[in-house]
C-alpha cells in the first residue's frame, strides 16, 4: 500500500508543480503586458500632447484665432504756422 500512495503523492506533486509553473508564467506575462501597455500609453499620450500644442500654436498664429493687424498710426502733418526763414545778421 505504501507503493500506491507514493505514486499518488508523486502525481499530486507533479500536478501541483505544473499548476505553480503555469501561475508563474501567467503572472510574468501579465507583468510584461502591463509594461508594454504603459509604454504605449506614454508614447501615445506624448504624441497627443504635442499635437494639441501644435494645433493651438497654428490656430493662434496662422488660423482664424490670429489677431487682426491694426494699422500703425501715421504722423499727420497738421497745417501749422510756417516755419520762419532764418535770417542772417551782417
């Protein structure tokens, strides 16, 4: 009877080891997937932020959000008294 119990114990131990190894592989795969997903999310987020900044810049510098140019005030020559001619003294 001891021989039968030993075979059963070995079989249970092998099954337990197989399940443990499968669980380890699963968790390693999950960790790799999370790391990959985080890297992809960071890259996509960075590209999205750059696109938003670029769009804002273009909108406010070249698009409809650009300020309308206002004419610069020109100096006006108003009719004033004519400047007297310099006189020479002898």
